[in-house]
């Protein structure tokens, strides 16, 4: 599907499917088109081209645009959008049809699942942000929607609460079995919640797959950088190899003379003290070591980040080490790179 605003195409040739019982995550930076895509699926906005189907039935296409209430979708937005004049129970019951006893049972069951049964007669203003999020989720799930659409639903929560509420939400979503489309700009959130990640950039889906595959087989440098900091080595391909201060790297698929970037995440640098002062570089399965000097070390709680100024070109490489590791600035150390954790991409100027 496609959507343009003011002559600028903000959603371009986007096509994907969301399966029942699974969480699919539209992940990308602000302004990449993910929230617009969600609004098109919801029926809040209309696409310029393409079709949207729910359970195989077209709900939007040429000459057809069903409103949200006829698409069988549930919506959870950033601000939760609870009705301030209704109690918690009345908010959850809003939109339910059928016998009163059945509606009350459904409301009671959902409030218990989200641990809000004791607040059934409270009003939204009396609730914390986390409590409002739970009520909004229960309200969206109450009519048993075929697809649940969630737009940055955790962004307004206190950081200390987010992981717990995400886990509670994920458990409830799995139990309900709805197809879920979640929009977020946070890689950690997508990795924690999604069965499928749809990575967006400039209005397009540039990569899709399970979190493990997206993280460990990024389609390009930008995709890799979206999930973590990166170290970059540059070189030129000759005979399918690129020579660096760390030894030779395979560069399959790149023609001789191609400028490439060898990408390595900080946690995949291996460190060793240079106990011999200026002894020869050690070699191992990881290849040749290169010497650097500690420029700065910082403890971040679960890990330490150590920045090195490398001798071979005065560049800066960053290593991540579990726990507390704070070597003194100026300390010489050997760095080695795990070959199985490297990515080789054509340099940006060459595409």
C-alpha cells in the first residue's frame, strides 16, 4: 500500500501479513512511516493505493473503505484515550454487545487478568500511567478483535515499570490469541515482544524476520546500527579478501576494488592485556590482534564500555565487557575480532 501527504510519499509499497497469536512489530525511527501504516490498517486514514485484508476479506481498496468499527480491530494508543467520565469497568465494557451477564463476565475476567479488579469503580484520573495502560489494553481486547493495533503503548510509562508491564501485556496477548501489530521506535521493546520484526526506513520495509535473524543478519549497516553501537573498519577488496590491521576478512559477493566496511558490535571484541609491553601481536582463531590504548572506561551497571585509541591509525574502537572492567587510561591492550560476528557491507558511498 501507499500513502502520500503534500506530495511526499510517506508509505511506499508496504506489504506484510500479521498472523493470529503472534506479535508483529513495525520498528523504525521517528518519521519513517510506521504510525501512518498503523492508521491505514486501522481505517483511521485511507491509503492512496493497495488493499488491506482482514481474514482474507478486503476492508480497504479501490472504492472501499470500511471504518475502524467494522474492521474487527482493537486500538491502543500512546495516550490510552480512556473515557474520563466512565469508570474502569465502564471503559472496558464500552463497545461490548450481547447479554448483560455475559458482558459483565468478560469485563470481570479481563480486569482480573490485568490486576485491576479492585479499581473497577475508579475513574481514569485516579489511576497511574501503568494502571491506565492496563485498562486501555483490557478495553481493546474486550470485544475479541481479530487484530489488535498498538501505537507506542508503553512510551509514556516510567522506565522502571516498562519491562514488567510489557511482559504482562505479552502474556495476555498470547492467551487471547489475537493478531497484534505493535509500533515502536525502541529496538529493545521489539526484541522483547515481537515474533516478527518489520524494520522500516523512509516509508519502506527494508527487512523482516524473527528478532534473532534481524539482529544477527542485518541487511545493511543502517539496519545493524539501529540495534546497537558499531565499530567500523574500512578496506578494499582484493581476491575476495579485505586486509586490515586485524588480518584478512572474507568479503564474498564484493568485486575487487570495492571499498567495504567491516562492522563489529562492541560486545564481540575480545580483549587481552599486553603484558609484554610491546611484544608481537598474538594470533588465535579470531585472527591477528591489534594494539590499542585505553582512552576511557565507564561502568554502566550490567556492563562496562571501554574506548581504545588504536595504534595502527589512531581510530577509536569501543568494547563492551560484562560486569565491572575499568582499566586505567593509557593501559595498552590487544584487541581481537570474532570473525563469526562480523558483517561486511559495501561502503555507504557505493550503496
